[in-house]
C-alpha cells in the first residue's frame, strides 16, 4: 500500500504542476523544459520504496545497464503486440517470461524509456485492470497464462486475457500488426513496417515525425475499412494516436542535450525487431535496443505525450476516422483529450471486477490523472 499511496501523492503533484496545461504557451512549455534540463536528477517517489534492482534513475542514461543483458525469449515466454513491453522483457526490466505486474511496469517504463511517473502509472494501471489480475496485480504481456492466476471471487476459473486480448487494449487498425479477424495481431508484419518507411521517405527524408504518423494512421484506418469485414475501431483506440508518437519521442537515441534525436529507420528498427534483409525486405527478430542507445533525459509526461499526438487525432477527426465513442468535441483541448481518454479507460473495466480487492488502487491511479475531470 505504501507504493500506491506514494504514486497517488506524486500524481497529485503532477496535476498541480500542470494546473491547466491546455493553457500553457509555447514559451511556458520551453521554460518548463529548461527547468527540468537544469536539474541533473529528478526526485523519484518510487525509487526509495522499490526493492534493490527496481531503483529508477532519472536523466540521460545508456540503456541497458550491466544488470540487464539482452536474452531472446524462452519457448515458454509470453510476448505480444506491444514492441515496448516485449523489448523491456527481453532485457529483464520486466519479467523475462512476460508475466509482469503493476510495480514492474511502472518501473520499467520510467527506467528504460525515460517516461514520467504519470504516463507510466496510467498505462500500467489500465493494463492490470482490463487485461490482468487486479487481486495479485499480475498481467501477461501476451495471451492468457496460468502464471497470472484466476481471479478467485469471479469463481469461473477463467484466466485474464493478457495484453493480446482483443478490444480491451489491443485493437484493430494497428500500425504494424494485422487486424485479428484477418491475420496475426501479435507479431510484426514486415510489409506494414516497410509501408511506414515509404511514407517517411516520401514526406520527410526518411525520418518519422507527427505528420508522417498522421498519414500512416490514416492509411491503416482505410485498410481496415477496406479489408476487414469485422472492423470496429474500439474506444480505447484513441490512446494509440498518442502511442504512435512514441516512435519519434521515445525510441530515438538522445542527443547531447538529452532530447530525442532523429527518428531514422536504423535507430527505430531494432525496437520493433525489424532486421533488414534487403532494399525493401525485413525479418522479425526479438525486439532489442540499438547499440549504445541513450534514453531521453526529460521524462515523457502525459501533457507532452498528449501535445505530441493532438494533431494526429484532430486530423483523424476531420476525416471521420475516430474510434467509437469519441467525438470532435472531446478533442477541442489537450485537457479534453485527457478527460476523454480517462473516461474511456475507466469504461473498459468490466463491471464484474470493479469491486475486487486491488481494483480500487488501479481505478484511483487512473482517476487521479489530469484533474479536473
Ligand atoms: C503498461 C505499459 C504498456 C502497455 C499496457 C502497452 C500496451 C500496448 C498494446 C495493447 C498495444 C497494441 C495496440 C494495437 O493493437 O494497435 C501497444 C502498441 C504499441 N506500444 Fe505499447 N504498451 C505499453 C508500454 C509501451 C512502451 C513503454 C512503449 C515504448 C515505446 C510502447 C510502444 C508501443 C508502440 C509503438 C505500439 C504500436 C505498435 C504497432 O506498431 O502496431 N508501449 N502497446
């Protein structure tokens, strides 16, 4: 409980640090960024209360460290549709078998990716709440697994679905995975991977940015409408307009000033496990980091993640390509986006598990994001 209390406390301070971040000007954001850069190490409320090897460092850092060597997943390991989770498990920042838990997820996202506590906690709480076991806080990063355990009070012996479960977190119209009704929704589709780089080549000299991701997202939506008779763009899909931007705000190696560098195919491909075999051909290998990769210095917060994705989601709104349950009106400000995402996230939690032990903490973690809403 100590950890959960500390998380809630720290998230309250995140909210008060951005009392109305929709009103921040570019100058104010720059000043906030500069203030963070001036500090070598940011205080981290989780660090003192996590066990030995779960201490989170903050600032620029070469990842992995010596304690986390790459190992390809074993035959029994779970892996799934998220390249970030797969990668963190391949280095042992998450359980190498892919049976992780809330604390480990919060730790891994901060330590490996350089994400803020707010973003890390939100994604982790939602994962355990909708795809995992809220009682023991475990979740599989792939499909159902006995090691996650059944949820006793439900009494039906069913295992939680894991991250791969369709339409709770995993959705149709993904950047590099097929829709489940017409293909493999778990493993990298290398043709879709090449498609991303074709757009980047055409629009931005082979580098990813927000405009490239908007066009890629639009193409994926159109492909789902065209090819998948069962296509349904689930409400939680709104989250992935922001996750799309991780390709250029998280995966590039950091520059000397700690900011993410250029999002080139050389840097980003290992994150996806895309190994080049020819001019336009790739094979899938376990997700790994580029040699000597340096994590971004300034933790990626929810405000920054939302600001990065807002153009993409607005472009989708103008074409009527939004997930079910999201309207243009929800997207008129970053604060509106946070509130919409939060309410959708809470709506994903099955009524049958809302009252379970452990769920209260997960729900209040989600709820304390982006106050007031
Ligand atoms: C608790 C943490 C996380 C959870 C629960 C999670 C979950 C997911 C899920 C379910 C998907 C599939 C979405 C779809 O069907 O389109 C996904 C995709 C993705 N995730 Fe994560 N994720 C987490 C953390 C991360 C991290 C740390 C990264 C690091 C960069 C990341 C990067 C991505 C990217 C880029 C995609 C899009 C994959 C594609 O190309 O289709 N995620 N994530």
